[in-house]
C-alpha cells in the first residue's frame, strides 16, 4: 500500500554546467569524471548532501553511481568513494552572477577544467572553475515557505503571489520553474512571471530571473541585486526583501504536485463533498469541495482520492463511499478503467462505483453502464512540461519538430473539452503542439485523451496520433509501424504504448545505442513528478 505522501518534499537533483556549456559527468568505467556531455541525463545528475560533521562543507553524490566526488591533495578528482571521507568535503562559494565555485575544504584548491581534464588544483578562480546549477527535477511543483509553513499561490485579484495558503489546493498553487539564461523564473498558473518587486509580468525580463541557492536542503531565490525572495507583510506577498543572506524567511521547500481532478457524473453534475462525508454528484460548479487530489500506487496502479476536507474516499458498509479515511488502506484504493473519454472506478469489493438516483456514489454495480461512467478532468495543469525517459520535450529552433531528449524544456498549454485535451505550444497553432490531422483536414484540431499511470504519470493519446513536424498527424487506415529507428532518428511508437510504464522507449537495437534526437510518438508522458530522468 502507498504511504500517506500528501506533502512530499522533492529531493533536489541538479546538473553542474561549466563555462563551455558542458555538464559534469560521473562515468561508471574507472569512476572517472569529465565535463563533456552537452545535455543533462542520468550520469550528469548530482545530489548535494550536508557534511555529517555539521560544518559548512557539503558532499556531492552522483545520482547515477551513488558514490561521492572526491579531490586528493595532488588535485586528482574521482567519483569512487562509497562513503564520504575527508577528501569528499567541498565548500560552495556563490558568485555574484549566481554561478558556483567548488573549493576543496581540506586542501583549499578550486575544482574545474574542461572535458576530461578536470582537477582540483587551481589556486585562483578562472572561468574554468565556474559552474552553473541546472535543476534535474520536474519543474512543476508547490512552493512552501519554511518560516510561515504556508504555500505560495496566485492571487489574481491582487495581481501577486502570496504565501498564505494552508494547503496547496487548486490550480492557483501550481508553480513552474523556468530555466532562462542560466537562471530561473517563477511562473504562475496563468503564465505570468514573478518580478522581484512582487508584480507579475508576461515576459521573463531580467528582474524576473533568480539565482538558486541551497541551504540545508532548502531553496533560496536571489535576484539580480543580491536580495532574496521572501513572504512580506500579513498577506505574505512574495517579493525580494532587504536581506542579502538567506535566513529562514528566505528559504522554501519544493513539494511534489499531485494531479488534482474533478469528476462529472452522468447527470452532468460535479462529484462533491460539500454536503458532508457522503460523496454525491449534486453540484453545478467546481470549487474546492469538488476537487480531489489523485495519487497512484506504483505497485498496484490503483488510485486514492483525497478531499479538501481532509479525508480519503473509502468504501463503507453496503457499498457506500465516504470521505472519512485518514489513512490509506485497501478500502481507499480504486481501480481506474479508461473507457474512451470516460472512466469507471472499481472499489475494493470488486464492484463499480455508480451514481444512485439521489446523486450519492456507491460501489454496488457489477457492470459498467451510463451511471458508472465519469468524466475525469485534470485541473492543476493549465500549463505543463512534457518529459520522456530521455529528457524533456522542447521545440527545435528553426524547425517545427520536437526534441525529446533535451535538458531544457518548453511549457505547453493544456485545454479540456468533454473528457479530452488539446496540447498547444507557446505560439498556439503555428508552433509545436498537439494537432491531429489528415491530408483532407489539415487544420482540424482533434483532442486526445489523458490516461494516468504510475509514479504518477499520464499518457495522452489520440486517434492515430503522431507527433511530427508541427504536431500530431493522423494516418487513417494505415497500421502503425512497430517501435524502431528510422534513418532520420525518428522513433515510432504504437498507440497502445500508453499501457507501458513509460510511453517513450529506447530502441532495442544494439546498433542504435543513443536516444533519438527527434521522436514521432503516438503517446506522451505528462509527469507531474519525476525526480530525474526515467531509467
């Protein structure tokens, strides 16, 4: 059974980029390190750990190897220490432009270099010793103020973002970290960026870019004037304060953003807990009482639904469904069956959840009919970041193609209609987006359905949908080819790949060991939480 991980702090993984835009890499062979990789993959991911001795030094552990970076007295560096020793201790010196300098604490030398010529023997800082921090986590999350224990959310009436919410409920609590010019922007759910003076703007201007700093596993955001974002005043308005050093007020946790959904029953009304513990389809508008946090168990692929009143859906006597459980158990787990644009929910008693005549939900049906089908709508991803097993999805410059192995990402827009979705690029129909068309209906947009999988993930599929050129194109009457590599490095995947844990897969051919640069796919993962690239 899954644990009650409603507020899971994300484990911060990152890549280090040198002055020549190459990533620090830990190799399996000989446990050597180099700076030759042009993109962020598994071998380029690192975790910052505090020194067990409670000092100011930190440890750099390779996510790929599980071993620690070390620097000897002679300047030789390696990533072979299974347990941290004296040579594994480094001091992180933040520079005015936000980049890091790593200095060996016991030897006092600086770490840097290019390609396979890395060492920790420099006595002064040059461009070769400067490293840019690039987060490797999925950039859509919730932001929690450490000092106030309140979540940051968008306040559209006041035109600001504030840390004053007890729970990260609804779309307003979604924050997207956007990597721009070696710095990060905070993007609200309405696509606006937070400026250091607290105002929201539509473009990622210099005043809306921040340098990330880590302190005791927490994040701090430093603006171009060296000041840090912090909640201010009774309302907790987020803006840069006076402090030039991060204290408790300037620290934040990044928490996993689970899918939040609303369900519409056959009577065209929203499922709600507004009336009490009973779950009924009797509301005409979607507010907090009609929103449920959906978690997926990685082992069973079953789901739990958590309400804004603080209880899980649970099966009770005579098949009733109440929102009263405080712990996850077998009775709180529901199997989701995807039926086109509708879903059916099967409870732990083996029966389907249906809507009774009075609108209440109960797991009493042996078969699926109209009363057992629901429309499931994802509400907290109006903008989304797509990620496959080899990297993020990003629009290729000078082309209408989408790369699927990038360390940077594009932010797409998601719109919903009757159980299906449309995915658009930042420039709408003219750019990279989800477009399902045939030669006779080239401009017709057809939606794709969303299926949630494990970890939690979802796949988007349409009728014969293929991502190619500017979007997805239908191939009516043409059977899909099996997954294989083509001469142009395009990877084709069958539409039913949504049943796989990962919709994007490497080719199995040993002659093609490298990930595809451009993929034409029939289904995508939308990962609401991925702590690094999928293995």
